C-alpha cells in the first residue's frame, strides 16, 4: 500500500530544501561616541563563532568544522522544508465567524464580541493576499460542541456562507477546534475552516526569519499534524473495515505515522537545544563584559520595536504596524543618561487566547527573558482592550517562572500617549511615553538606569587618579566614565565612574593606593 496523504507530505518535506535560512539579526554598531566600551559592546552582540579568536586556532580544525557545519545545515534543511499545513501561496478570501458566548466561564469578562472580532480581522489583514469578505458575530451557549452553534443558528450561518461569492475559507474565531469538528464544518460549508491556532501559526510561519524561529514553528505544527493523523487513520478504518498493516511491517498506518512524527519532533527539539546552547555562549559573553540586559515585552503591536528604536537611535530597525511583526529575539545596543551601555532585547508579542502549545513551542525564545536584569512592559494605552492585554502579558510572564525580583522591578510603560489628549497614567509608577514622537523617553531612561544599578549591583564612584599613570585609560576601558575633573597644578584628576563588582575588585588590586569615594 502506497503512502497516505500525511506521510507523503512529510516525505516531501524531508526531501525539499528550504530557502536558505537567514542568520539571526545582528545589532548594527552605534554611531561613534566618546565611550571606550563601544568595542566590547559590539563584540558582546556578535554571534558566537563569528571571529574574534586567535587566527592560528581557527585554521587548525577548519576542515573538520566545515564538514560538521555542512552536516548540521543539511539536517536543518530537512526540518525546515515546506509545511504540509500551510494554506498555500494563493489569495484567500475569508469570512470571519465569531461565536459570542452568552454566559458562563468561557465568556471573557474583559472584552466584547465586537473587539474580539476586530482583532480577528487584524490577524487576517496581517497576511499578504488575505482579504476579509464578511464578518459575523453569532451567539452560542457552548462553542466546544460539534457544530459550535445551535441547530437554527448553524443553518442560518451555512446559508449565508454559501451565498458569499468567491469565498475560499472560514476563520472561526476560537482558540482551537477538533479535527472532527473541522471535518464536519468543511463538509457543510464546502470551504476550508481555520481556527485561531491555524491563523496565528501561519502568521508565525510567514514572519519567521531565523532558523530558530522556523524550528519553533515546525515544533508548533506537531500537535496539528498529530490531530490530522488521527482523523485520517479513522477514515481509513471506516473505508477498509479495520486497521491494516503496512507491507508486512507489523505496524498499522497510525503507528507508522506516529513514529515518523515522534522522530521528527525529537530532531526539532535536538536542533533547538543546539541553538539554545549557542545562545547561552553569547549570553556568557555579555555577562563577562558586564553589559546589563533589558527585555522589552508586551502585547503584539504595542510598539516595542518602535520604543527600542527610539531608545537606541538604531536606524536599521524598521517597525511594522502589524501583529507579530517581531518573531525572533534581537539585541540592540543603547546608552543611558550616565553613558552606561545596555542591551535592549526585543521579544515576541503576546496575544489573548494564544494556545498553550504555541507558547510552549516558543519557550526557547522566551527563555532569554529570565536572564535579563530588567523587564520593560510596553502597553498600547490607546487600545480599547488595554486592560485585557495587560492581564494577558502578566499571565504569560507568571507562567514563565521568572525570578520574583524581575517581576517586582518591572517598569510599566504606557505607549502611544500622543493619541490621547492630556493623558496621565492611572497606575502608580507607570511612565507615559510616545515612542513615535519621543515624548517621555528621558524619564524612561532615567528609571531604567536607576533599576539597572539596583539589579546589577553596579556602583557610582569618584576616584582620584594620577594623570601620568594608566588608571584613566583603564577606567575608560573597563567602566563607564561619567565626568573627569582635571587638576593640572597637582597633575591629578577626579573621575566619576559607574563600575561593576568584578571590575571594581580588579581596580583595587591593580591600584591599591588610589583614593576612592563611593557616591
């Protein structure tokens, strides 16, 4: 017996080479500033294995390293092939149907059906060549039942859908529908049916740029492939009158395909683990240089990337006004008012009713947050569901098992205040900002600096140095020099610096006679 539809898709996926995966985005160097820490900062942002070592060491094992790298690339290409779950490259004309729950635990207390369907429209608009033909809000008692709606409502909806011209798919705005429900609805409506999981996953698939992001999307597809497999196996049993073994192997179709999926899942997890180890090396590099890390988080399309661009002045950052424009973690260098260098980490945005499996698949990306020195939570304060969005973000952060001190020290930023006349934050300690117009950025930088000094244990010191000695050049290299007050008659200077614990210890050992005053 030939391979089934799902196994054939997987076979094609393994054989086709994906388009060359882009390397992780690298931070562009900042404009030259009077700060000698710029060179080690750029080095800390450079991905591991991209130079900086002794020339002789790299040449010795170059041949073996190249062969191993080629093997790894080939293995990755097998996993990053075209997805059998992708809706296809053609245009999609969508009817959005939102089941509005009348009452009970499934009814959202912080939102309305109108706002929920508006977010569904925004999801569709994010995808190229996808168009919303129609949108419908229909009441239901229990969206988890087989046909989602009651018999009367379902019949009315079916008649409406069949009258829509050139319709290609229905987007049912629920977190997840079972494969059986999907099959029944597609049979009744005559078009494809997508749920929230499928649409968000396809957006992720389209926006994934790095190998890590693409692997995480592939991992998130496994539950859908497994669900489709059970449905296909059930159909085969009905058509053939029971299970059939494949070519005398002793395995049924379901067992064979389950084994293929388990092997695929294991390969994806192993590949992600290798990338996680590489990222851990980069993190170690940053720690050695003692550059503080600030994770910028928030609901999707709240303005995280725009804020980072405003804080760093990085011209290469191009924010997009769409959901999930940022899918890969990227690092960007910036400076605080004291000239202290920091690294801002741009993270994936969150969404209400994002399935647990999808969040779990991106745990490797979100893991970086746990190693930050500070979290900045950005909110689109002009959005009508800003309270629900805040609850969603905080819920995800709590589920990440972050250290308590990170959650306690988090800075809340109310972005897009330029859209609200005379806005003042209702929450205590929240900062009002317009990332687009630069309003409130200096206050935010000062607050970040204050929290960073507390979190990292860095000290603000004033030291007396001899201008003929090496202390001043050492401090420019190893610390953040804020002020230099030269006393030419004495041949000395008073230098105000921000310095980390390890660098401070080294300074005292190298220059034990230097006078130090702690601010």
